[in-house]
C-alpha cells in the first residue's frame, strides 16, 4: 500500500509532519479540525509544503520520525529546497524508496 509523508505549514509559521494513505483527505481533516491532530487544531493548516510517497507504513513511519527530529531551520530548508532531501537522509535511510510528489488539489 502507498503511504505519503507530508509537512504542512500552519498558522504562526509552524510546521506539522504526518503520514497518511490519502493526503488530500487527511489535509482536509486537519483543516476542518474534526479529525485533525491537536497541533493542527491549535495552529490551523495553510498548505502542504512537502509530500513524499513510499510503499508500506513502516517506511513512512521511519521517514516521519527522521523529519520530526530535524531542527526547524532544517525542516524549512527541506521545504524550500526539494534537493536537500538526500543531504539530510542519505546516510541514515535508503532515500531511493521515497519519491517526491507534487501536491495536486
């Protein structure tokens, strides 16, 4: 099954990272506040900044965990420079199993 790992830009320039099998549905859940995370209820989501696709939940959780451990400045760099993905992760995970996805709504 395909999984998506995403970074959402929220109010007050906060960033939220998560995983899902349907990024459009999940973003709308975050925006509505009904099924969103506590974080996105406190800081309303604005847009998906970064989206990656991989096979399997385990792979998605690994990348999500690595992103969450990054400093805010590094997450911002990941959002602004899509090529920085390999810079941050090539030595700790198999970066070839993750594909950058252009967000389409």
